[in-house]
C-alpha cells in the first residue's frame, strides 16, 4: 500500500499522517524560536574568542571594556565559580584560562546595552598571547599520544585469512550541522538567587547539570527551558552561550540575550569527527565473508567531548549489516587543535559505514560479483553474533532490504534531445558546460547498520506524565522537539491509547523529570515508550473508575473513537462525560535495556541497545571530464518496526538522505594550520533545492521487541548510508577509487595537478584509474602499526 | 536627497551622490548591497558610512540602439532577464539567469558587479568579451574606459574612491554568444571558473574571456588569435583538433588562483574543457 | 566609536507606518524588523544573503532583508510574513499546501520560503517542478530534503483551467 503523501488534522492515532501540532504557527511565522526571544530590559551578550588555534594566555585586561559606556559586565575565567564543563568529561573550560586550544575558544564575555556596543567591548579587551605550535593532523596527534580512547578487540579467530581480499584507506571530512537557526537564547535571573536559561538544546537536563556545576549552584536553582529549536542533527548537545549567559545574568541582575551570527555558529560549535579508516575484507571465492580487519582514526578537538563514544560506535559498526565470523579491530580517537568535534547525525557510524561500503564494492570487484549480491549473500541474520560479541536477537531483515531496494525501478535516462532537458537535471545546473554526451550514469547500492540509542553503558531513559480530563489529554515530557516531529508522535500515541483526539504536548523544561536526549534516533523508542506506558496507566485508571461506576469488569472495556466501548463492542459512553470532570494522571519512566562498554568483554549485556538497518540505491549523472555530479534519485528501504506517522517517517528519510549527500559531494569544513577556511555559507556548501534528488522511501515493518508498538529509530540511517551510496554511484560512473568524502569536482575529474591534467574526449570508453592507490602494507597489521605504539 | 545624515546619505541624482561623497569621503557607495552589506554583516569590511545610490533614476536608464545598448549602472541583474535587455543582450541574459538567487538578482546591480573587482563576479567576463565600456563620473568630470582597464587585481579596480560608475555601454553582437560556469555545487555559488564566448562571423571575430581563472576576469588573446586563423570563415566551421587546441591555449594562458574552493590545476582544467566544448558548440550552431 | 544614531525614520511595514528610533546607519532591515520593531516572523539564518530565511517583499519583490540597509527602505512598501498572513489566523492556499504536504519540520526556513514562493507563483502560474527548483534556489532547507516543498509550491501554483 502506498504511503500517505499528505498530512491531515482530522486523522488521529498511530499509523496516520497526523499534521504536526505546530505546523500552523510555523507556516505563519508565529512559532517562537530561540533567536526570536526578546525581553524588556534585556542586555546583549558578546564573546571574545581566541584568534589562535593554540596559545598560552599571558595576560588578560578586561578594564578597557568595563570602562565603555553601555557595558554592564565583562567577565573572564576567574569569574566562573568552577570553570569546567563538557558533554561527558568536565575537561573543557567555560572561559579559557591559561591556554587557548582552538581558534574561536571563548576567553571573555560581555553584557551591554546593544549588540554593537557588546561587540566593540570584546574588541577592547586586551589579551596577550604566546602562540604555540598547534597539532593539526590526526596522525601527528596519534604519534604524540593525544589519545582520548584506544579501542582494540578481536572476534573469533583473528588469524584466519580469506582467499580473496580487498583493502583500502578511506577518509571522511569535517561536516557542519548547518541547522538553519543560529545559536541563541536568553538567560535571566529568577529573582531568588537562581537563573533561567531559555534556548535551543537537545537535552535540557544535561544542560542544567553543567550550568549549575559551573556556577557552583545546586541544580534546583537552575531552570533550563527550550524555546523553538530550528534544527539540530546532533549539534545542540553541548553548550556554547548558555553558561556564559547565566553568568552574565546573575552578575548584572538582568536578562542577557546571546545571538550568534552564522560564522560564530560555525566557529563556536563542534563538527563531525574527520576520519581515516583502513579496512580489509577477507572472503572465500564464493563471496562469503570470513574476516574483517580495520583500523579507525577519528580526529577530535582539543577537549574530549564525545570522542570516546564516537570511536566506540565506529569500531563496532565498521562491520556493517553483514555476518562476519572473525575480526581484528583497532581504533583511536585523538585530539588536535583543529576545533571541537562531536555528534552529527549518524554519530561515529557514518565514517565507518563509508569505509565498510566502499571496501565491500572493492571486494565485489575483486570477486567479480555483483555488489548487491555480495551484500545480500552476507546479510547478517537473526541469531548471528556481532563482532563486538552482541547477539542479534531480534528481527534482522537485511537481506530483504537489500533485495527489495535493488529491484526498485530505475529512473529513465536523460533524453537524447538536449533541448528538452531543463538544466536543473544536468550536473552543474544552470549555465552548466555539461550536455548529455558528456555524462555517464552511475548506479550503486549500499546497506547500513546504525545503533539506535546511546550505547556502551550510557543510561537511556525517559519519564512522561499523561493527564486526562474531560476527554482531553496533556503530555508532559522533557523530550526535546527539534523539528523531527516527536510532538506529533506523542500526540498519536496518546490518541491511540486513550481513544481520544484532543491531545496537547506541553513545552520542555527542567521542572519535568529527565527524558532521553534527542540523539541516536532514540526519541520515539524511549520517550515515545514512556508516553505510551504513562497513557496506558491512565487508561487503566480511567477504565477502573468507569467500571466501578457502572458495575462492569474493567478488563472487558476499551477506549476508542472518543467512547468507552463495552464488551460487545457497543459505545457505552462519551469519554468526556464518562470522566465526570475528574483528573486521571500517571507519571511513568521507561529505561532502555542496559548496555556495556566495549572493553567489558565478560559482561552479558549488549554493547548497543538495538541496531537499525537500511538499504539505499542511488543513481547519479556525472560529467566525467569536469567532475560535476547530479544525484538523480535515491531509493531507500528501511525497517522502522512500525510506521507511526508515514509522512514524518518519509521526511526523516528524505532530509537525512540529502544531508548525507552533502557530505558525499560538497560539504567540507576545511582547516589549515588550525584555522578554519570556510566558516560561512558562501564557502561551506550545503545542498540547495537544485542539488536535491528525488527520494523515495519504502518501509518494512518488523516489530522491534521490548516496545509496546514495536517501533524503531529512523533518523540517522538515511544520512549514514547516503554518503556511502552517492560516492559509490560516482565510482560506478567514473571507475575512480574516490576514497575521500566529499568527492569534490576536482577529485571526480581526477585532476591531479597542473601538469598532469588529463583531457578526456567523450569517446573515451576506457575505465579511468584513480590518482590514489592503496599500496598493500608491508606488515599485515595495517598502516599505522608503528604509530599507535606511543601511548600517552 | 531622501536622507542626509553624517553617516548615511540616500541620494536621488548623480550630482547629489558626488556631493555627498565630497562631504563624506569615508563613506562607501552602495546600490544593491548584495556584496557590500553581506561583507559588512560578516565583519569583512567595516564602512564608516554609506551613500546609497538606490534611487538615482539617472543610473537606471536603458537605451537600446541598433548597434549598442547603454545600461545605467544601477540596473539590477533581474532587469537583464526582462525586455528589452534580454533580447538586446542575450549573453548577459544567460549570465544573469545563472547569477545567485532571485532575491539577490532583484537587488544586485551591474555597477556593483563591476566595481567589486573580485575575479569571480558573474558579469565581468561577459562585459570583457563584448568589449563593453564603462562611464564614470567624479568631481573632475566624466571618463569612459573599456571594462578591462578598470580590472586591476583581485578586488582591486582603478576606480577612484570618489568616482561613480554611472553606465555601461555594450556593443550589440550577432552570431554565437554563450556563458558557462562550474562551481562547488549545482546552484547558488561563486564560480570556480567561468567562460564567456562570442563568435561573430560578420566580423570574423572570436572572443573569449574567463572568470576566476586569473587575478581579474581576463580575455585570452592567444587563444583568440589562434581561432581567427583556424576557423574556416566561409563555411563557419572549425576542425575538432582546432577546438582542442583552442581549449588548450585557453588553459595555458590563464593564471588561476588556488583556494579552499578549488585548486589552480582544476580551474585550468575546467577552463580548457569549457573552452573546447563551447567553441565546438558555437560553430555547430552557426553552421546549422 | 560609531554608535551615533540616525534621526528617527519611518518604515512602511505591512501597510502600517512604523517608527525606527535610534538605529545606526549600518543596521540591516532584518535586524530592524526583528529587534527594533519586534516582528520576529522573518528569520535570521546567515545574514549574508545565502539562505533566504530573511526574505521579505519590498514593493512586491522578494529580497533578502539582511542585505538591505534599513534606512534605505524608507518610502517603500515592505511586506513581511506577518503582513502576508490572513489577519483572521487562517492560512493562504500556499500555506495550506505547505502544511498539507508536510513541507516543514523544524520550520525555521518556512516563512522565508513562503515569502519567496508567494512572489514566485504570481509570476509562474502552473510552474513545473524544474521551474520551482530554479526559482527557489535562494532558500535553503536543512530538514526536509526539499521534495515536499516542491510538491507544495507546485500545487499552490496550479491555476484552474479557464475551460
């Protein structure tokens, strides 16, 4: 049955494409986001940031700024009661004290009457630096022992080798979240010695913990609330302005607003860990995988942030969705001065899947096998053990996904008649020098696995309160809505459970018990489950009440379509009236199953709560000579357990796929000598409406055990595999190795340098060899064997 | 004048503009603002004042004659896509279609695109290849110079700070004229490299210019000279090997930058390929 | 220190005269609309003309308000999303299409798209998907992948047959 393509306000419950409750406000521009917050009497904040990637701070003089008219406060490191914060480890200063370790690191903050004065005040602060030599290369960081985490494990018999082997070294670049709303918010004193911080975050409770800690306050004195969030994609996990704002608000006694520009939003925040991954697949001649070897090097920033979690994800899901009986895996997360790194949709796994899928295609070529057949043949199955020693004990439709996806109809080729083609269909777009005779079409299929929920012992739980009164319900849950549509899902869950339509989801703040962070594709399966359990409790309490009032057995009653339904299916009473104005309420907590760190090999617990699967078939048109690429179409088939909201689920596939395409072709936040080169949207290129291909999403639904409706996390998989899929399709069109994402026009055109620029005529049918070749390592253990030996 | 303050003057005539500049030497002329105000917002420049030329009607006049078109410097890029300019200047219409976004085209002006001096601007290769001339006015009078004389270096023009670009005069040309470009994605980008080509059989002329392949937009006289000799003007044909050589010369005689968007080698390669393809396309369409 | 204010000026916004007091010469219209006039429906995305979240109409033309020096807009008709909206709280056909097609997720780009698209469909009745792609290039979206935005605009651009 085809999926809904439109939303409606008149449908209700799980399985419908209920319209987002905030859609009307958003389309009228009346929905308030963090950058929109305004308050009478508010001051404006500004931040002095380091111009150096690495330097000793010799002296800071705040007085010249303090003396300026219109300036109400200027604060430095010593004004922070406990100058530490961090997403996991408290290893990052709120304001740099003795050293600055990345370009853009905050040193001092100002509150002033208007943004212009605030900015000028930061420029008046005098700082004396002693610049030092930054570490700007991950391999150098490894050599110098700047290691946040070293992962090493084997599975099965690591001495096994395969008759056929393929290996490669693959690189992914630094990607920026580039959500549309820049960092912003307001902090205000609450008049009782505490502070309220209103902004846009994925996790209000984690923010509160860190703000309180840095301020030396008990958590009860800090309230964190979400205003509207303009996109997140994993990028609002750690704080930028929030502790600064709280400090200034308490210091001045007034609300303080921060609004970062787009450049500051680039510079102040973290980005996806660049990666360098060596992979070697071993197989029998019939294509059966026998061993996986991999070494993963993830580049983090100068503070640990979430790097340990990222490399853990990568070192496990480097396996891809394949059955592999033997493995030898090693990985490092290291720190450089190239700016902070942290989660971005598909955290730590996008890099690994890119390497895995790129190398699987290499293996297929070595075997002389069709790449889809190779994948299908080796699809992991229920009952298999992952190489990180986790039993795959739930539905595992990988083969089904690959085969379904592979067999979907291909788009028609470009017409022969050039004049009938609108230039948006051509690589290069309007005014492109490309014409059909210059273009080769490429097709490739990838499949991917991604952990759903935070892993390796991170506690993942949510608490929700559901209240029913007079036929209407409210949901209180601290799950951050960032655009993904959790608010709609929560409504639908309560609609189905309580048989009503009128459900309101309230805003998110720390007066509520904690919910899971909006990360790891985990909100529906964690907070959604908590909402469902709470609603179910309310349902039972309501039916118990009704049953007692009417001398019935509550076990024979149901709630549906606004009515209490009797044992014979008859509508007994309107839910509204039947409630008699009473309040029915429940607060329930749901915990995901416990997971273990990778290193705790003896434990029975799984490493990941659960793992999701998807397949992507990508079609590209490539102007081979100029390296221009037009992604024509992507077809995605994904197991989502249960389709809660068809339009929203497709929206996740569509948006994620285009974002993944961005890293495949155009997105690369470049650093040189520790300095960012392209921190704005003129020079950092996200996909435009012309770049975006047609995306078709299809779902299979194998209910996930342990959840009342069998739902499964969706959001990250499409992004993860789109990067792999797009580059694979470009390889198919060009015959080049393209081991680096993004595959820029320069790489795809295979232009090495001035003197070796090759001119290709359209009649060339010879498959091109890429400029980059992997030489087999001298030792069998991989290319960085000698480097990892120096450990901190 | 619409507004007359020490830091901002909004003027209605060229005379007012020049006067405003005399009393505010630190102020920058601004028309569309699509480059200058963006740079200001990014903190790249910090103007101490502005003189807005938005409402100078003298600078938005268009005069279409049989042999040439005179466009006020204040004409927007969007107007290049409308009549009468779209028909009178098809090359500029092609470039205008590829220019930025609708929002930017509604504000960006021809004068601004020239006065910028950046080597990646959309219109300058087209103006070079059309042998356009630019009229400038200042307190010392008026001068008209070929566009090429204004383009000195990357972001550097020979326009005096107290001078105003008031109009552009473009000879009309029949024959083949086209503009192509490559960039880091498929829409809305600053060109990695661009090319404008004119083939005028009536004059037996081939003219080619590149964008972002040198410190300024440039013509490639070496390639043009080769083409003049290689073309069979009686049949309007060019041998395939000559098209290849033309491309090679275009690539050889440019001097592209290396930056975070692309290497010099790729730009040179792109110029070579685009030139070969475009001249081939040009002669194919002429011989039809 | 350049913080001298301009004399008060009046901008005609959504049919109403609005006083701008104490603004500096370099303030752009986006800033003035949002922080001096409290009209936060127009969104701040990049402030350098790349994303279109700040799109307003000036004399009916869609422009990036971040690139407009606010004081130069004196005497023009400025229309923001607040002025585009039907005053009774309902939706225009274009807005209804966006909502029905699920063409928004976080919604931050949406007001800019509405302002851009409303001008676009006036000039392009029955626009094709290709024309919509070309015409809306000045508006970025990070959440949706654009497909549903194109479908919404395409439906809104349909003009019923005269026959």
